[in-house]
């Protein structure tokens, strides 16, 4: 005869998914976006296309640095994490910078999005967190 215990429900360990997603966005995605801009590399880890020489001249006349995307550092500081529902967050760029972001993306300067490196780092973090939660649930 087989004896089996019947349970009314499964007790899953508590998950703080929103908190973990916030961590991924703030500590993985945004820093990589900022680093890529500073290093002048696109999401595919290739160098960003150079600026048009006339645009560079205008930047220099305004007293700005001629490098791609890093004239004042504003673009690096303008990424932020926004609430996108009970189980989601989004990385956004402040509205006053989004117009130039769209323009640059249209020009082929792919600096905003999710790169393979971001995805791999985020997945590594989440796998570690899930393992920790399951180990703690067993003890």
C-alpha cells in the first residue's frame, strides 16, 4: 500500500522579483550603458560611428568636447529606472535627452537597448538569486 500525504497547496519561497529587477536595472544595465557611452562603443561592443565633421566643429565652437555622446556628461547621467508595473521596471532616458537619443539611433549609433553582455550579466545575477532563495527555503 502506498501512503501519500495530500497537501492543499504548494508553499513557494517568497520572491522579491521587483527588487531584483530594480537591482539588475540600476546595477547592471545602466552602468553598462554609461560605460559604453564613455568608451564610445555601441551595444554590439563595436566603436560608435564618428560624428559628422561639421557637427564636431559646431560642438568645439560651443566649447564642448568633440567626442561622440559625451560632450557634457549629461547623457550618462540621464538614464533612470522607472516602475513599469508590479513585476517590471524599465530603463529610460530623461525626456529632454530622448530627442537626441532618437536622432542618434536613427544615425546608426546604437547605444540604447539591451546588449548581450547586459543580458548575460542579468541572467547570471538572477540565477544566483534563485539558487539562494531555493537554498534558504530548504533550510
